C-alpha cells in the first residue's frame, strides 16, 4: 500500500481533526458485529457496512442469490462474498468459505455459478459440492450461460498494441510507452489490453471446454465497453442460437470523439454478425473532430434512424421475437436521454416505448409474457419503478422517496426483484408485486444487511423543498437536517454541488458523499436539483450544455439564498460549498463569484482550467458536446466563447475564501493537474488552502484507509472554518 500524501501549504498548519469522529473497533473482512461508540455516523461505521452488489432469483422464484462486499480498514482491502436467502427473507446464509473473493453469482441448471480467482465454479444452493468447471489459467473476467446450459460466454482480456506499441523484446525493463493515437488511456489505466467475449461448450460432465470461439475474432474493438460495461452488455436468445452484444466499432481518435455504439446479433452456428442499429450498407458520416456534433450531419433527423448515439445492454424477450436495449439518440452526447428501444425480428422495426417518460431509463427487464417491460428511472429526485407495454403506454408502480437501482424478474408470477437505497438507507433487496395503481403495489424488504449497524445510529431527517429559480422555474432541493436537530438552534450549512454535469440529486446512498454523515457532524445540507439534471424533463436536463456558468450557477445561489433567508435554523454566517467532478468545477467557479456568501470551499476532482481540460480528458466527445468547440477554433460558437471566457482559472483574482482541493492522480477523466493548478493558484494568492492528493486513486476514492482519510480531512476542513 502506498503512503497517503497530504500536501499542505507551508504557511498553513494542518489542523488535526478534533470533531466528533471517533476511532472504532477494527472490522474483519466479513459481516461485523461492530459496537459503535456514538449514535452518530462515522467513517468507520460506514466502512463496516456490507455493500450488496447484485441479486438474482432462482428459476422457481424460491431462492435469491446475491453478492455482498465487506471491507477491512486495518487490512485496507475488501472481500466479496456470496449469500442466499429465501424470497421471503428467511434462511439468510453466507456461502463463502474461503478467504478470497467470490463474485458474480448466477443460477444455472439449478446450481449457483460464480467466479473465484478468475475461474468459473458451481455449487449447490446451500454452498456444498463446489466444483471448478473452467480451466483458463485464471483469465475469466465475466461469464453468462446459455438458456439451455450447453454453452457459455466467457469474457477475457487480450493484448492490444494498436495504439500503445509493444516495446522491443530486447528492452524488457523499458517503461516507456510509444503512443500513436487517442484513447491510449481510459478512466484510470493505459489501454494495453481489451476485453473480448468468447463462446465455449459445456461438456456433459458440467465442465467447460478449453476450445473457445472469439465473437470478435480479429477485430480491434472491445466488448464489453470501457470503462463501466459488464456482462449486461451481452445477451443470449431464448433458443441459445444467437447472442446480442454491445460494441463501439471504432478506435483511436474516432473512438475518442464518438459515443456511437451499436447492438450486434451474432449467430453461434454460422458466426455471422448483423448490426441491428444501422441500415444495411450504412456508410459512416464524416465529422469534425473538434466541434460539437449537435449540428453535424451525423445527428441529422435523417440519420437518427441509424442510432448514432449510445445503444447498450440488450435483452431478448422470453418468446424470442424481440430484443430490447437502452438507446440514446445522438452521437457525442453521453448524457442524452436513455430510451427503451424494442427491435422486432419479423419486421425489422425499432420502436421506442418510453417516449412519454421524459427522463432516463436506467435498467429494465421483460415480463414472462413478452408483452410488458418494467424499468427504473428518475423523476423529481427519486428513482422509481415503472412499466410499459409494447404500445409505449407507461405507468408508475412505486412512488417512494428512494432509488431503485436495479430491476429483474423474481420468477414468481409477475413479481419483480429490485435493489433499493435512499438517503437514509444503504442498498437492500426487495420484492415488488405490481398493482393496477401505485397505492396497490406491494413492496417487501427481503434483506436487512446492515440492520445491526443502522439500529445503533441516529439519522437526520430528510425534507423536500421547492425553490424558485431566476428564470421563474421550480427547483427541487433536498434538505438534510443534523442528526441531533434542534429547531431553536442555528447550524452551519453546506451547499452540495452535483457532478455529471447531468447526474441526478436523487435518493442515492454514497459511501463518500454521504449526506447522513454530514448530518451526523452537525451540518444542514442543501442539495439542489439544479438545471442540467435528469428527472425534470429534457429541456431542464439539456440546459446546462454550453452554459456551465449560467443558469445552473444561478440555481446554486438561489438554493443557498433561499435557505439562508427562509430557514431559521440555517446560519448564514457559516455557509460552505462542496462538490465533486462538475460539482468541483462548480465550487471553483463559485469561489470567484459568491460575493462572500461562503466561508469555505471543498472541490474534489473538479475542472479548473477548461482550455487545459479540453485536451486533458480522454473522452473527447464530452468536451466537444459540453463546450461546443476546441478553444483554438476560430470563430468560436457563442457558447464555446462563453465557456472558455468563464473558466474558473480566469477569476482567481477574486478568490478570497479558504479552499480544500482533493484529487486522484489516476483520474484520467479530469486530470490531477486541475487540482494542482487550483491549489497552487490559491496559495500564490495567499488564500488558506490544502491539497489532498491520492497517487493511487481515480475519479473516486476506493481504498478503505484512503476513504477514511478523505472523510477526516473533509470534516476537519469544514469544522475549522464553519464551527468557530
């Protein structure tokens, strides 16, 4: 483990945290019987919680297998385990017996298949009769069995030297990389391998043949797609004769500027491939690589029939007559509205069945009769469950202050299996029985993974508040009150600035940006769903692109001014602003435009210099769409000129408030030089500032001790400036 590094300005002493965070008992890598020293949430309590990662019902609907991650702060690592429970929540048991992680549990032929040390294993539902059935020298990264159980898709990585060239054999110790095109690194790693899906037979004894067929044999493309794609990007047909898969068949600069992925149909017997998104004979349309694709021919009305945007995550209908997938309309726009597309094999027609739902479809599943699809999507700051029929008639099934983050068949009539979380509860598994109307839908909690910890904690109350924006619209703000709230007191208050820029401020549970731990530390949290977030219609969501420093920044000010002027428990003399990614950019911008409203700032992985950011980021389509032009283009569009003219680094002369900058050096989406630049500028200005830099973290903070260091530094900074 690398040593943590805190770089602190020489003139500013690093104050040790003296607030209410207390050391907790060390937790083993497994479910903890931790006894807390306080009713208030601490970082150690959060890291002791089990994190449910997946859930799947057995074919008869009686059992659920799921994966949980447990973390050890002392050992600074995690262990993934496999558990089962009856569908009614009884007979919950952990099946994992070894010390290493076991992951990706799924049902096949009545047994549980899973990954361990890069190989596929199976076991009975009670954890007995464990058998290793693959022999790949530990190279399996994901898998999916065919419905008939006779074949399996295996995802493995292959060396990729098209862009980063292989070093000469006689220089085995050379560490240099010779790079010849764009997309040479992605998210947090250099692209020197790509994943490919292979097909293998399952032998009569249940083992997997070592002879495998590469679905993308000889093609320099990845499947699943970087950086977050998984096995959900491939699907077997009910007949087990075809596979639908997701792929963006581009490399280098073409890849870097485009979001055009398609759904392909692969015939297992003939090995023929058909593109379901593009017309036969389609010829790629040339594009300008340094200008937004909003007004380019690739996104013309005529070409939209060829699905130029993201198309991902196919699922066949149970009767095999259709395949559905998530579809974004336009190329270059990674935050376009995700719609549910249904392709009918008999006619070749593509129908979009969620058009009346003016927000994103995040996940979906087919009903057993192949006539209905259930999906989850965000609306007004909550991710609820909906259904649509083949005609596109959408109805809502749940109406909770919660986020349903997955949906799947429960294999028991029309019941659904879901994972659910909220601002006050980490993820658990639920069974949903749809009703004819929302109030008749039945929701049953199956797991209570962290009850032993949650029962010891006091959480702050969550409230909803609608605030008028400067353009006369209504904006939803979540208000989270301190855990020991007293209405007669005044509290320091934090404005939370969301990332994305098009990510919802929903009922998410985070293990870092956790509103309840902020409440436990005595802060009121104001979390606005500003312009530019999904869940309030397409017009609201798209307003931010090309206008990063306009209406959305006015919305932040409207939210904090409303709280300071109208909520008697908010102390207007003790206000802070915090945020990550676009939220970090927002903090850097507000630092030069807040008119002394705030007493301190915290920016995590935020963009500081947008000209630098344009060429720093690896996914060039993002900057093209959001800024509209490369900064060197002449003439710039009006939006591009406004964007670059209002870059936060151009207003450092107005900075007058203490700021903490946090960044991961393996963040290749927003490079660490952005954090270095902001911190260095603050110190050159003589402003109290600190920089928390993580050499081994990416856009997130994933290691337990780094996570606790992050929390202690975060609250140490806030307490220093807001609790005087």
